């Protein structure tokens, strides 16, 4: 099963902003999700924001990432923006427009 867009976003942004390698960033996010009882393929943007604020800071501190709290807040805000992008017409609205 493919990873969710929220998971991919967290991993890519963490890699860019922290100096972690791709594998390290993905592993760190996976550990944070495991600690929260979530799966990468099911992660929603609101869940990603919560994990970024509540679980990920501890994982980053363990890896000695400087200013992990600020970084995690940026990730959480980005996840909220991702959720905002996804809001729009519901599938029912789209299908009703197509059938008109």
C-alpha cells in the first residue's frame, strides 16, 4: 500500500530542514507514527500535524536535531496547509456536476 501524502510531506520536509538523510527522515517519522499508533499509509494531514507537535519533537531531540520544537511547529503548520489544499468539492458534488 502506498504511503499517504501527509506522510510523504512530513518526511520530505524533515529531510530538507533537518539535515537528516532520506532514510533517516523516513525512519524517524515512522518511529513517531508507531509511537502514536498510526500507519504511514493512513496518515491524514490533521494527524500529521498532531504527531509533528506531540511526538516528533522527542524523536528529533533523541537525534540531537537543533531547535526541534520550532522545526516541528513548521512541519505541523505545513500539514495543516496540506489539509487546507485538500478541502474543496466533495466527490458527490463533483459527480453531480459531471452528470448534469
